């Protein structure tokens, strides 16, 4: 007993240790403090025994995947109200030894289940893709040696070595190195930042980002689900979005079941209670009442509704694919038709994710001109290094094609985080003139200028103006000779990520279609506001501080509820994955149908949470897996076409919904009425065939000519049910009139349909047959009735089938 208590106490300590580390912000700690908290020796790293102990506490450095059995997943599609009704019908058909009906009913049941299963499994691989992007191997310091180990075995406290081309395997803090070269990290897919960022010693890097330049040792402080990357994945895995179409189908099915239940009770009371018609068991037995119940159940259930709607959606998805929108979840088409709020990532979605120079806002100082700024900036750049800033200034130079035919670089000093500038010594090939040029942080270039005091106020003012407009300012300097320290301030270059050429038009068209558009970006607030102004989106934008304030207090800025602020805002900046997820969630709570566009891992949780997740062209695999629709063409222009197409598809589905509700009421009321009043039986097989053929014919709806609505669509179920009831009663009356004329009047006798002949009349007809005995007369009478019953059943089948199809016309 004592040993068990010790184990529990040890487990408790381990859990406390894991929770303690999880809550610490290592970006704010010094290197010494980080080593003390993680209890690791910088020179030797962790021992193997300690690694095993920490693995038990923190778990493996991988994302948990709770795989559901495929069999159980499939069986879930056989466990819903519509399926229950079909299963009851199948059981009744077995009781009646009606094997043909049983096979047909179960065939439809499994067909619907297979379609649903395929749809769900094809869109449920987001976690698998997120997991696959983790680095499989890592170089780690263990027992004083740098070894290559599985990344899954990393634990907090491990010291790893990363270099160019590596994927960061866990959240780490960069350690101090003898050289001062920073790491260049591409984390755009995680945080939404448009450029690779430089990370120096003491800063943190996130799991899933990649090293573009440099190498360094780093201290692991978070692994697996506790990493920045893992938190994004856990948000994706926690989303269960059933879809509006499934809810609508459930509601329609419930109303159909109520109609079926009502008439089933009435039939049982009348047939068993009033008429005393009981079932006869045995091979020669029969049970007309149960057969009649099968007619009501099978005919009343919208058996083919999932199949017809899925085919309609599939045909629509095929058309959308030709427009550049690949649909991974069919029901997303229906939701896109009702979308009234579109949240969009900025970088790479609304913008090109390519730095450009705003030539109209170049700021040269006398005696330099705009072309001089671009020329000297391009001469102090090295495009072969792949730096986005270097590429941008080189592309802005008018002489870029023949640049290095006219000039020669003698010496080049690359950018470093201490000097924050590049310096190039250039020789002009035409006259041998030597000069130096530099570009870098505008304040750094300003301090180099010989007339610093004179121009400081003007340059500082311009830098602030650029920042307020969302531009990144770049300073450019020039100096005569090779060692001359008298620098001239050439001017400022405004850098920005330009919007796509079609984005503004797309946003305007979305607004015309009744869809609100919000920008949600990881970039800074001034950049987001400036981009929004250029796109005509409005500048009512906020950073994440309002979300955190609202999350704590429920109110923002004193009295405004958080949900209303989110609904009224034009966008949000400086957001992380959990913020995007929360914004989408709050909008959904305000009863909005929310679409979300994005391209990175940081967008994946919000893409999965939204009603319609849209991965733009060039998106990461994680974003594409979490999305419902993947765009194959750049920009958002294709979204408008997809919305219009989705609204047309919605019109077709709504028409079918009215048809299927009307047919349910019609079948239940018609055959329930004929059984209760006239004790008339109708073969179940004809009802099954009617359901298959008529609903199959409704697949033609997928190509029906319709006009898209100018506003977001919605399922007005009350309107559908009322219309279905009216149409159903109208068709019921038409069937009853035909039945009465055919079976109870002289009109029916003209065509050999009337079966309720008087006994004496039938006996008289049969007795006139030569050489017939009394037993044969009875058989003769039964044959006449059966033949006329068959003719009447054929007539009623034709009338019910044709009039049902004409309902849609």
C-alpha cells in the first residue's frame, strides 16, 4: 500500500512539473533562467535516464491521433431517424417473407451510408497532414555528445542543433553562439508573417517553421501538443462541424416520420381494432395490415433524399472545379450558398505576399532623384541570397537588366542584426569611379549622414508617416570613394505587400451579394489598416488586445459586448491561430454562416472551425486538408463564381426538398386513406419501385435552369413544410377522385377496373360459363376481382408516379 502511495505522489510531482513548464513564457527569460527552470547542463545536455523520465511526463513530441474504427464510423451512418425507419421497414419485409422488398430497401440504406461515409473520410485528414510536417529527425546533445535521434523523442530541456534546410522539431530558445550571425526563419505558415524573420540568441522559434539561413544550438522548452504548432493542431482536432445540410435533412426526416407514425397508428386502430383483421401465420398465411404499414413506411420515408442531394451537390462540385474551386466536402456547397460573412487572411490571399516598392511615395533628398534611390539600393543588394527586400529593390531599379554590366561590386558587407545595414563598394566600369552605397534601417542610415542634425527631423517625420500607412521604410546612403565616411542620405524607400489586382473587385462583388468581408491577419495593425483602405474594406480594425480583454470581462471598451465588436469590425491584426479560431466561433454564435480563407498552418484551425473553409492557391497541405474548398487559381476572384454557383445548386436542392416533403404527405395520406376507408391493399414492391424511379428521375434537378439569389440563401423550413402539405393534399385528392371513379362508378366498369361487383352479379356472370361447378364459380369470382384489382393498382401506380413528377414541373 505504501508503494502505491509513493507512485501516486511521484505521478503528481510529474504532472505539476509539466504544467509548470507549460505556463512559462520562455521568450521573456534569460538563457540562464531557462536552463535553471529546465534543469539541464548546457555542456552535456540531458542524460538518457532523464530523457525517459521526461518522456513519461510530457509524452512524445508528436500530435495525438485518436483514430476511430472505420467500421464504427460507417455504422454511425446507419444510426439516424431516416435509417431507423428504413431498418424497421426491412425487418417488417422479412417478417412477411418479402425478400425482394428487403433487398431493395437495404440496398438503398447502404447506398446512402456509403455516400455519407465517403464524404466524411475524404475531408477528415487535417491532423494527419499536420503531423506529417514535423521533422522526423533531430540532432540533439545527449550525455555530452551530439547525436541524431527521432524528433518524437525530444523532451523539454533537450539541446538541439539546427541549420539551413532543417524543420524546427519543437519550440526552442536560441542559445548564444560565438558568431553573431542570426538565424533566418520562415514561419509564415505558422504566424502569417509575410517575410522570413531573423532570430538572434535569446529569441524563440516555433515547431514547424524552417531554417532559411544560419545555424545554431537551441534549447527545447515545449514539445508535442504544447508547442505553438501543436496548439493549432489541437484546435483542428477539436472541431466537429456537422454541417447545416445534415441538420436540415434531420428536420425534414423528423416531419416525415411524424406523418408516417400518425397514419400507422390510425391504420393499426382501424384494421386490428375496428375491422378485427388479424395476421395468419404459416407458409400460406398473410398479414395485409402489416403490408399496408410497409407501404406507408417505405413510401413516406424520403429514401433517396441523401442520394439525390449528394448527386446534385456532386454535379455542382464538378462545375465549380472547372472554375478553379475543388470541393473536398460536398455539403460545403450548400453552406456557401448561405454564407453571409467572409473572413480572409491578408498575406498571400488578399495580397501577393511579395514585397514591392511604392514608386509614388519615394522620398529623395536633394540633390538626389527617385531613380538614384532605386539604383543605389539595388547596388547594395544581393539577389542571389534570396532576401525579399533585396529582390524588391532590385526589381524597382530601371537599370536592373544591365546593372552589373555597368557596375562591379568590389566588396560587400551583408546585413547583420548589430549593424542593421548592408554596404557595397562599387566600381563604375565606364570611368573606373569608385563609390559606396548602403541600405538598411532608416535610423541607422540617418546616423551615418554628414548632415544628420539638419535632416533628422524631416526623416523621422517621414518614417513615422510611412509606419502609420503600413509601409516598411528602408534608408539608402551614398559615399564618394572607397574609404570616405562622409555619407549622403539619398532617401527613403517605402516597401509594402501589394494587393492582388482582382481583390478589390472581388470584395465589392461579395458586398453586392450580401456578404460581409473581414480581414484577419498576423501582420501589424498599421499595415492591415493601410491594406484595408486600398481594398475599400473600411478601417475599423483592432489588434488582439480587445479579444483578450473581451475574453476576460465579456465586454470591450466598457460596455460593448465582444461578439458585437467582432461583428462590427472590418478586421483584426496581429492575430495568432487561437484568435482566428475565436473570431470565427463568435461570429457563428451570432448566427452567421462564416467562410474563412487562408493558406498557412496558422489558418488551419479557423478553416476547420468555419462553416466553409477555403484554402487559396499555393496553400500549405495542412490548410488544404482542413479546408472544404481548395482554390486552384490565385486570388479570391473564383470565390464569387463559386458563391453564385452554390446559390444555384441551393435553389435546386430546395426544389427537391419541397418535392420530397409533398410526396411524403401524399403517399401517407393517399394510401392511408384508401386502406382505412376502403380496406384496399397496395403491393409494397410497387411503392419501393416508385420511390427509386421517381427520386432517381429527380437527379435531373442537378442540371435544372435556375437563377441565383442576390442574397445569402437559407432553409425556410416552415415554408417548405407548408408548401409540401398543400401540394401533398392536392395530390391526395386527385388520387382519391381517380380511385373512386375507377372502383365505384360505371366509368371504372367501362375499362374493367371496378372490383366491388355485387355478389349476385358476379355469380350470374360466372354461372353462364358452360359445365362449371360451384367451386369453379367461386374461383371465377376471385379471379375477376384479382384481375380488376391488378388493373386498378397499375392505374394508381401510374397516377401517383406521373402526378408526382409533374409536381416539380
